[in-house]
């Protein structure tokens, strides 16, 4: 389950931000997760709750912002939506696709007190 290490990384980012910006508690974390990132959202929520226990983010609400997958078709030269990394172009059916978006995961915002 790679979501556990991802959740640990998010907590590390939160702790680093707390040291730099001098806040004591995180109440909400907004996390952007791309549709093609390979991150299972429910597993991420579970791991986030487990990893943040007894930390600055203990009890924080995790809000997920889903980012759509996009790709560029080498055959028809169009940017199109993608739902899977090795999917076909919805315009021409080609499998010569280059993913251009939706693979990212990042902390978008923190609500602190």
C-alpha cells in the first residue's frame, strides 16, 4: 500500500510548514489527487488518519480535490480527457497517447489554528 508512504510524506510537509510558519494545529488539509496518479482515495484517507494520530494534524479533515486525466494524442494531435494511463484516444481510437495531466498529487491548502 503506497498510500501509507504518501500519507507520511504529506505529514512531513505539514510539519515542515508548521515549523516555518509557526502554527500549532491543522484542522483541514486539501489534497489534489490526479485521476491517473494511481492513488486510491479511500486508502489515502485511511492512511492519513492513521499517520496523523498524535501529531499536529490529529483529527484534521482531509478534503480531496480530484484532478482529471488528460493526454495528447500523437495520431490526431488533440488534447483529450483520459481515464486510464494506457487508454485509447476518444477521438480517433489510437493508443499512441502521451499523458499531460492528472498524474499529480499535492497539498493544495492547509487550514490551521
